[in-house]
């Protein structure tokens, strides 16, 4: 079995849904799951081949369904002082820092209780890399976005109905791998090409989920594995789904031990463990179905094991993984990743956008992603501001005339159009107000521009692709039209609903 590594670079905010139980909060994972990557690539294959019954296609079945290829999670990468790109992995749960001195780091998998008896520790978590007694950490940059819920009938925002989207910021690169037989990997890479654009995660029809996918190497490589003996660490690099004898997912360590024995032999014993458990729930967009939820051992869970004396079986475990749905990235393990009692923390620096220059296709997609984000943000603002004009709205026919007028005019021409309206029409616009301005004053004085908050959100990706939206006069003109088309459309629909009521 071989491995073909890839980079995924976020061109817009990315949302890989993480279940939090909060109805008003949509949280994101801090990595791109193998399930999401598999689904996105499967969607590309279906679209390019115009498949209706995809599961009947031999290549589709072989690449995406029967487990011949394994799609790992993609984790954040880092750039070190020498400008080298480094991959990262989940930091084991047993690696914890002293609450009183955060530079004081212990791996409790190896530390004796008496060594930390007088210390209070807490889990570090996140992602990083361990090199002997050094721990390098790398944070994933995220943002919180606020959205109004829209009324599907009127197209306007529902007052008081606000929900939050947490998302991975644009301009970050994640590394993962596809593993399988060399001929299958070559066939898939030939089909996909060196790089391609993908929409991945939730809310792909809005401003989220635009990424580039790029293979790092031209040819598959051997999968790196470690040899070890005696008491050794086993670390989960991804969530692991383990079934008990009744066929149900479990987080009982006895069942995990049984799964280990199946892989490594009956002599295996778990001497010590640090475990976190959780729940997995996935939605398969191709079939519009939700997979049943599964309990799991979370990534970063780690075990000190003994009796694993067969080096061949240890290597096979690192290649094939443990538990169920390993082709979706679940059940990845590392042997001997943890070895030291005491560690020293080091930092990497910035998480990079892809090293070198972005491919031209990526730049164009990134530019469109930026434009779409700005447009959607201003359209949302238009809906919010329209909802404030609930005092004597003008007639539906006048609203429609204004909507048609703005479609064919720039800002100056539209203001001239307003000045040329009959007095009866102007009076109707003056009677409608939001508590501060009349509708006529608002329409004539409104500047549709990219404010500082929007600039801050898009600055990093704009720098990378050398794009300044404010300098694109055609785009700024289109924003003015988009804003008022949304504004008048929402007002017209609200007026229609008012009449029907």
C-alpha cells in the first residue's frame, strides 16, 4: 500500500460541522475530515461523468465505496524558521501543561504520579509536532460570523432570529493523504489532475467552503511507519469507531483492547491510557441521507501498551488503522510517537497559505470567492436595513419601478432618477421612514461600500492574490445594484405579504 499526500488551501471561510448541541450555534472542526474530502472528490467524479447511479460505476465503487482507498483527515501545516513546510498531528491528551507555569509540560503517559503530585495540569490539545523532547504547537485560525435567519416566504430577515457560524479562516493550508494500491492512486490522480477547485463542508452555496486541492507529489510514496518494542505508546491520530460483540459502537476500553488483540495478538495489554470520547454524525450529500451517529474514541486518545512483539503487525496497524470506516479517515494510529516524560514547548510562527505562488485557477477562484463574500455580506446588510422601514411602505408598483430603475443605472444615474420622480411618488417615499431617515433620504444618501470590517475579513487572501476589490470599478458598481435589488426585492415581498394578510 502507498500514500499520495495532498494540500487543501482555504480560499474562503470553511465550515466542517461539529455537533455542539446549541441550536443557535454552528461550530466547526479544526481540521478537514476524511469523510468531507471523500465526499467532495466523489461529487467531482459524479458531476464530470454525469452519473445517476454512481454506485454502479466500477471506478466510483472502487475509489469511494469499497474501502480500497483510504482518505485521511487533513491537518493544519506550519512554516518553520527555515521556511520549510511541516505537517502536524493531534497533540496527545496525555501531554499536559502546568496551570501555574505553562512552559512546564509533561507527558503523563510516561510520568510517574509522584513526579506531578504537587502540580495541577491541563490538556494542551490542538495540533502540533513532537520531535524527541520538543513540542511544536500550531493553532488553527477561526472566526465567528453572525447571520440573521431569513423568512423563506418574504425574503426578509426574521427579527430576533440570529444564529452563529464558527468557521476556519481563509488562507490556511491543511495536509492529508490518500492511501491505497499504487495503480488505484495513479488512476485517481490522473482523473483529478495536479490541482483542482473544490467546494467542501457546509453552506457551500453561500460564502463558505471554497478550497483548492493539490497533490504534493507526482507519484505515490511508501507510508511512513515506526518500529518499537517493549512498553510503547499508541496514539489515535483520528477518531476511532470500535464495535462491541453486539455490533454497536462503544467507548469501553475493554472493547478497544479486544480490537487491539485482533490486530496485534492476544499478548497485548494496556498498561495506562488517557481517553476522551465523543459522538460522530455525518451527512451524505450525494444521497441526501444522514448516517447513524456513532460513539467513538476521540483523536489524541493514547495508550501505553505492552506485549506487541510482532513488528510486521505493528506496521500493518499503522497502515490499515483500527476499527470501522477506516477508508473515511477514522482509526488512524501512530506507534512510538510519544517517548519522553518531560517536554519543552516551541512555536512555529504563522500557518501558511500554500508555499510558492497559487495556481492561476486558484487565484481566479479566490477572487470570485472574495467578491461573493463581499456581495453576500452587503446583501445581508440590505435585508437588515430594509426591515427597519416598516412605517408606511410605498406602493408595490412604486417599489417595482425603483427595483427596475436601479438594475440599469449606476449610483449617480439612480440618484438623478430619484430627483426626476413626480412629487406624488416622492411624497410616498418621504412618508416611509426607519425612525431616523425617510426612505427618499436613505436612497439618495446611501453609500454602498466595502467597510473596514469586511476589509479585515478578506485582507489576507486579497494580499495573496494581489486583488483590491475597492479598485475594481465594475465590481463596486455591481455591489450598488446588488444591494438595492436585494433591498427593493425584500420590501416588495413584505408589501405583498402585508396585503395577503
